[in-house]
């Protein structure tokens, strides 16, 4: 199936994306939320069972070491992060979490993560898992329910990382093939991570290791707009820098969405220049969207306003790009 047909399925039907390469870590016990909240930008202690959130784990200097999703249930916490960010999160957990106080383990190899995206995703997930479709519809982003019992438990998470409805099924390895078959019988079509990446860039959703790194402040990657920072919670690693930016100053650049019309696709790291030739940013992610044409994410100086036309230049080429006319780029 081509990216164009996969993309069409995502916009009109239900597309299955295997997201099992994400690292999943389970934290157990009554102190799990207390210890994890001290490592991330969001308020884990405020989560009730069945709810979740997006957050960042920071370096001591307040830069993004990993971006993570956190889900609380009756057994503790489940965190997941992208493959690119997994080493950063693993190092932080190993350094700061005492397993005798909060037992934790990497459950990536023993679980799978199936993302189902599109207007027919809810019905497909309900049919495949036996979940109540009405309950799935009522879930807020990162909220979740569990179906099945014991070793057959499936966590169903509602996600809103891209611009279509979506659910992710975190399930034991033994259920991988049966659930995949049931999703197929329900009309779900298997797709690729490349198609998801197009939708991610369209939505302005940053990817660690591409759009942000351990040299990026959370506010530069629009983590305020993504609901990933709490300014009322207790202390956490890197908090001083994040709070200083919020209460006393500002960052000098933002991650923004771009559109371009060109037969040449600008590569990652292409420079962005204004009409005077000054370098004002660089391209991070880029894709050709069947719906929107050329799209990209770029880190751009704060004084460059939405709607501004820039030149993308790289060794051997250049093209004209325009900053999408939304406030501060990515909103997720």
C-alpha cells in the first residue's frame, strides 16, 4: 500500500500503525507517582487511575532528555517514550529511582503497542477488544480503560497527537496476532510509520532526536501548548530553568510549522534565511503530505511571525517556505 493510500485510509477509515518500538516501563507500588513526579515536568501526583499525561524528563540544566507519556492505573504507572528518547529516560530512571522503594521493569519486549487512527478507529477498536464504544468515545486524551483480566489485560488509550481520532492498544505479546487479525476483520488497514510521520508533522507534533534534543528547552518545543508542563507542582530535575523562562523571561526561538511548494524537498538541517539573508532558523522534520503538499517543522527565531515567507537553503538547492499562520507553531 502506498503512503497516499495509507494516508487516505487514516483520513477516512481506520489505519493500524505498529508503535511497538516505543519503550514501555512499568512502575509499581504506592510511591510510584511520588518518585516519578520528581523526574518530569508534569504533575503525576494529580493523576487519578485511568488518566494520563504528556511530560518531559529534563537534564539538570532544564533541557529535554526525553519526552514521555504517563498512564496511571490501579497497579501503578506505565510510561512510554519513543525509541530515540528511550536511552535518556532509561538513564534517568536508573539513576534516580531506587527499585527497592519503587519496583520497576522494562516491559517493552513482553508487550506490543498498536495505534489505530481515523474516523472509524473507535468502532474497530471496540469490535476487536470487546470494549464499550460509548465509553471509548467519552475518554479524554491520554485517558484509558483496561479490558480483559490477568495476563490478557489490554490498556486502551485515547490519543490526540495527530489531527484524527486515535486509540493505542498496549497489550501482552501473546495477544499480538489475535488482536491484529480481529482489527483486520473489522476493516482496519495496516499502515507504516512513514504515514504516521506525515500526520505528525502536519499536526506540529515534535519528535525527540529530530525536532528537539537535549539541547532544547521545553518551551522551545511548545510543551506549554502541549499541556506538558505544570507550574504549580513540586520540585523536579531542571525545574529552575523552566520556571525562570516562564516567570521572568522568554525563549528566543520556537518550533513552528512550515509549508513549502517546490520540486526540491529541503533536507533536515537546511538553513532558513529572511529577506535580508540572515539565518533565522533551521528545518527539523520534513514530509510530502498528500493533502497539504510540502510540510515541515523548523526551529525559528521568535521575532519571525507566522505568515512570514523565508528561504530554505542547503548545499545544492533552495526553496521558498512559509511559516504556518498559527500562534507559535505546534499545538498538537
